[in-house]
């Protein structure tokens, strides 16, 4: 089949680099244009990420720089030829993303890692395999805004693992309340102040600005239902404490869930086994063999051991026990890769799901 022509906007940043890696030799999508800030525009990609003074190449992700990208010329965003594209992946910071994504979506579909559009009424926050049915809202979004395209943002990377693990419990056991404490990787902060080497070494930072609010709002929206053209949020109360820990990649979360029905570790295991078998993303190019990995070993999950499972696309669950604090409840620990499933590769998987549905 002819591959869909895609562009990566924000291609020189760490998330943009994850897109470069995730789209290397992709069977359905071909990167034909790349864009970044004026500082990088006009340069070959390799030169755009090379420090002119030291000569150091700022490649921030695993593996080698793919050959296909090295000699591509970075464009200014305004120079993108949208008539020669089918889809744009946006890896732009939220402040700039709003204007950029608005301009592009008027002509083309945009899949974004930013929060710029997440909280709009006609914008679904999609996790492929979890709330695929909400993708129908994209058609309403197009009509509402008189766009030819749409914007489909990913959730916050901390929300991703929580929503993925809650979905089967919510559907079958009626999760009512959730308490979560996150232990988030340094890479989730990018180059943000407050997580310099001096601050994070031998330390835990017990506050991440706006993170807890994002998790509360997004979890309810993702687990909600599309009714009469609007998402009705899930009736679930979410409380969380988000912290930064000295781990390079991968978010670990300790979760307590109160359910409407009686549940234990074995019934939870069955729920996740069933969810693996029924997953809607099975067979997509970026999908892992197993969407969920369930461990009975009480020492799992561990970031160093789990981050390579399913090439970072599998969500790992362990320490699953009945929680005595509630009449019906469960506690567990999850691991989710913030730079893979929670970011660029998750966005590519979302593109695959939407392509399969005929949205691209």
C-alpha cells in the first residue's frame, strides 16, 4: 500500500526525537517533512541538533540516529507544505502548540503530545486500546470548528498508566475511588528547572506543578462515555500525589482502588488476561504482544526490568492485593514507560488505530 505522508513538528526536541525513532521504517507512515524553531530551520537535521561551539550532537533517545532523517532539511513550521501531507505529529511545548496545532488542523489531522487541546469539550484524550470509541468525537470536532482535520492529543504520561490499568477494573468491577502516588522518571520533566542533577540525586521531589490536576481531570475523561456527541466523565473520584524520583525512564505508580463489587488478586489477573485477549490494538505495527503484563512476584514491577518489555509499550502490573481499607478494593503497583507508550510511540500507535478506523 502507499504509505501516508507525515510530518514531525518539534523534531529536534527529545519527544520529537522519539518520533524520529518510532517512525523509522514504519510500514504505514513515511516522514516526508520535518519542522522546528527558526533556530533550526534551513539546516540538515544532523546539523540542527549539533552544538556549533562544541560539536556535540544532542541525540537524547536510545539507539542510533536513523539514516533517513540525517540529511532531511528542517523547515520553519510556516514552511510546511500541508498539501503534500496526510498527518502531522506535534511534539511542541504547550504554549506554542495551541497556535501551531490550530493552524495545521484547519487543513490536516494532528496527533499531539501537548496539553494545548486536551480539556476542550469536543476533543477526546485518546489511548489506543482503551477508549477507541471516543474517536468518533473527532468528526464532531471537525464540524464544530469548520476544519478539514482535527486535533487528537495524548494524555499526560502519568495519566496513561493509571487509565490503562483502571479501564478493565472500571468496566467490570465499577471502580469508585482511586488514590495514587506516582514515582516519576527524570525524563518526564525534559529540561525543566527543579530536576537538575544536584536537585534529583539522592533525593525525591514531592511536587510536580499542575500534574495532579491533569491526572484527576484526564482519568475521568478517558474512562467516560461518548453520549449524544459529548463525553460524559466517568463517575470516579481520583486523588493523587505526584513525585519525581532519580530514575531515568519510566513512571511507577502505587494505586489503591475502591470497587463496587468484591475483587481480589486472582479475579484482577483474570480481568487483565481477558483484556489482553480482547485488545483492539492487537496486530497494529507498534502494538506490543501483550498490552498488560501481570506479575505475581512481589518485587515487580521495577523500572530497569520493565522499561524494555514490549519495547516500552506494555503496561506492567504487580503487588496486586486485596485492600482492607475499603469494603471492596484492590491495591497494586504499575509501571508505564513515559517516553514510549506515554509519548511518541503511543502517538504512533494512536495514528495506527485511527488509520485503521478510516480517520486518516
